């Protein structure tokens, strides 16, 4: 799957706000700030969470255009709700369902525009959205198709795998359903009230349950193919994935040269050489590792270093650290490697399927989980790419530009 994060619209418990959610059963919580390892072990650039859709180029922080709501009801009136506008592998998609995802993507993009505009960046419907110069207005239809193909792709895969939701999953779905009714209409609220409310948003009961079951089916298919946490992958498959992606494991001793004059740097260089030569002279691997850890505790000046070291791919550490590690055999110690932070004495470590891979971001995953995700993504990609998508004769995605407010349509 090229994009495991799907823009599925969900109904906010408190109202009708539409938000983007992840492949989980609920919107992802905001990521907490974490400290990244210092000096050589810190990523080349600080990681930052960004919106799913970013402007192709930085917009000038002046003259930010105002985002105004589109006339969505006029758009909805273009077709009869039950008119079949497209099929995906023979599955008929009525205008009502198509439009629900259309308005959901519109709302999600408007939220992103407002976020960027709050920081003074001019971004709106007529801004370029990709390298080909398509505007955000032009690409809404493409995103709607991608979303529906994703949902139907998961349903088709579940059918192929004969996957059924567990009783616990079905019970959880029903509880979420009841919680939504209670939050919207109170303890005495009814299912009929919810469906009437959904109808006002152009959501049929069938589509409502299809959206609700999506993430559960996705999880169930993942478990069937890879296991809950990738346990169906054998050790060698994970190690092969790590090698293919240039994943390395290393520990280091940093002799810092930050803010030192040339004389002091020369002394640090001599110390780094002395440490490296001592370690390289130890032939027994276990003895070498034990002595490395002793010297690390004594001399290391990277406060972010942990005893187990780092497991990382290209572009996460400074290039000198990556290249220095890649040049070593397992359990071999490097000559001093110089970077902007100082001199590194690197010990390359063996890779393991359960290694947690440092990404420089807010969260890390084990190699097994990441390899399983890639395997499942490839399976989903194949399922989606094989779909036959046919639009009804004469139907095209609505021309959003025609429904932009007059004071933004010319921008």
C-alpha cells in the first residue's frame, strides 16, 4: 500500500467536524515531544509532524488567502443520490457515497489551509498541489477515488483470505456505535436518530458501517498475513528486509570537539586514536565489547548515547557516522571517524529482528513490525492496482473551481 494512512472521514462525537484518521480505530493522538539523542546520534534534521498534504513549495508568508466554505449543497444537487457514478471491480458506487468522501476531503483540506494560513502561508484551493502543477481543487476527485479503492481493496482482500471479525471486534464496533449515539443524542438517543442525522450529511447506514468496519478488517487481514506484530515473518525475512533498506546497528564513543581550538582538538584526536587502537588490539569479541562499554562509560561525551547503541537507516545519522558504520564488519571497531561533533569510535553490532529502529521521529518500531508492514503494504498495493475502475458514461468529478467563492476563485 503506497499510503497506509488513509483519509477516512469520521464523524466527530460532538458535531459534524470531519478529520483525517489513521489506520487505527480512532484518530491518532497528537505526538508528544521527545528528546533525541545528542551529537552524532541525533538525526541530520529535527523531525517534525506535518499535515498529510503539504504544499509543493514554501508559500510566501504574506497575503495569505482566506479559505471560505464551498457551496457543497449545490454540488450535491448535481446528481440524484442513488445515481451510479462509478464501479470498482463491479461494485456500484452511488453519488451519495461518492459525494460523502468528496465533501470529507474538502473539509480536511480546508483545515490544512487554515493551519498553514495561521502561520502566514498563502495556501488555498488554487495553490499547486503536486509537481505537475495540479491545484488542490483539481485533485479532490483523485483522492476520492483513492479512498474508495482503498476501502473496497481491504474488503476484497478480507474475502480472499476468508477473514472474519472476532466476537470481541464486533462487540467493540457495536459499543463505539452506541457511544456515538449517546454522545450525540444522550442516554435516551436511538439508532433512528443517528441514521436521520447521518442522512443529513449524505451518509447511508450502509456506508456508515462500511467506514466503521474498515480498520477492523484491515487489522484482521494484517494478522492473517503477518501476525499481530509480524510474528509470522521468520528471522531471516526480517534480516533480509533490514539489509535491503540499509539498516545498520552501532554503538559509539564520542570524543567531542565542539567549540575547541586547534590545540585542544589535536589532544582529542590523539585520545580518540588511543581508544580505537586499544579496542582494535583485542581479538576476543566478547572481551572487546566489554572493554568498549567500559571505555564508553569513561570517555563518551554524547549524553544521548545508550548502552545498546542505535539501529538506523540512511539519512538518520550524520553521513560520516553512517558511512563509518557501513565500512565495518560485525563487532569490528573503527578508526576515529570525524564529524562536525567530534571523533567517533564506532562498534558495529549485529542486527536482530526485534531491534527497535531509530528514525529520528516521535516514535520508533521494531524491524519485525516495519518489515511486516511493508509486506502487507505490497500485498494491498497489488490488490488495489488490479482493480477495474469504470466511471459512468458522462460522469466526471465535479469542477470544484466553479463552486469557489468569487473572491478566491481568481487567486
